[in-house]
C-alpha cells in the first residue's frame, strides 16, 4: 500500500473532524486558532489537541506558535479529506502506488468498487509555480487565491472540461468524480507521447489528437492552451492517444484562444513530423479544426 494509503488508514473519525474544522477555518485565517478548531469540530479541547499532535506528526497540518497557536492544512491533509469523500461515496475503495508526478499534480493508481482500476489526480499548485500560474491561468488572476484554492478551482475546471469532452466523443480520460483538489478518472494503461513510443500508425495517432482538438473547439468551445507531447498518453493496448491536463483551458471567446489553438497544433504537428516523419500542414490542420476544411 502506498504511503498515502497507510496514512489514511491511520486516521479515525475524530481526526477527520479536526481536518474539516481546519479547512473551514482557512477561509478566514491563514493559521486557524486552536479555539476556532475546537468550535468548528465540536470536540473537547483535550480531544482536539490529541488529534492535532497526531496530524502534525503525520505532516497533515502545519503549526505556527508565534502570536498564537494556529494550524493549517498541508496538501497531504487536503488529500485525506478528498479521499474521505471518495471512500464515503463509493467512488474509491483503495489507493495504490504513485503513477506519476507533474509540476502541478500527483497521480495514484486506485481501485473502485467492482475491482475496477482508476486513477486519482491530486492537483498541487505549489509555491515554485505559484507566480507563473497567476500569469497563465485564466482562473488565477485573483490575488486572494492561495495555493489550495487555486488547486480546488483547477480540479473543478478540469473535471468539467473532461465531462463535456468525453460526452462529445473526444479522446480524453473518462472522468468519474471530483472533490476539492482531486479528480478520479478511469485508468489508462498508457505511456507518455514524449517518450516517443513505437506507433503502429503514427498518422492515425495524430489524426485522433487533431480530431480531439477540433471537438474541443467546435463542440465544447474550449482550447487546451498548453498542448504538447507531454500532455498526450498513448494506450499501450490499442494505440489510442488521450489528451490530458485540461485545467488551463480557455473558452473560444477568449482574446488569446486562436493564438493558443495555433500553438497547440504547431507543437503537436512538429513533434510528429520530427519523430515519426508524418507530413501534415499546420495551416491546413488549423483550418480543419476551425471548420474551414474537410480534412488536414
């Protein structure tokens, strides 16, 4: 069992009440005072302090004791609350090994009821990327948004985009649920395109990617905005490509949508030309996505 699973199993109902109380208090306080945690958790002071020592030891909370004793959640603490939601709502039964780490997320293998493999993506908009995130994310222009709020908004946006894209038949992961900063999707036995995997029909793979870009633009009205070989998974069982990582999408009405759309197409077409010798015209592909051409 992964470390995150062992920590989850070590928690009891009282611990979750304290974590929930801290989360509620963080809407007002940077570090939530002890008396506020007691109030929101409705637990005796001795129980709260006992739980806080445990949560601090497990690195689920941070503590400050300069002006007053206060606590805030860490990302691991937020993970526990999201997992609690998924377990209580029969979305996930067990969590396994870490599948990957990105600059803004961590992904774990998990089991859903019926022994179905799924993946849990935890969005982590952290301090190293915080400033750049404000510059490039359309949802991050509010200076009052801290990392946790950004991550929650990112998860909500990505889940919404995946639902709409999946509904119109775009080649994206199948979304199942989301809570706070976490998304559950059906597991894809995939390999990242940037590793240059062997492709039986590279032109077919590119065509599926371009068709998904088109469905996103024409049917859903969004542009990925950050597409490259690092945002495509290729199913090792059937060769199907899936476009991943959608929280930064922009609506087609956005003033930068066309430039971002062209950039997405340029990156992916150039990658296939360089690595798989697929000849595709960038301008024709753009016209195809815009509905101005029947093929690319």
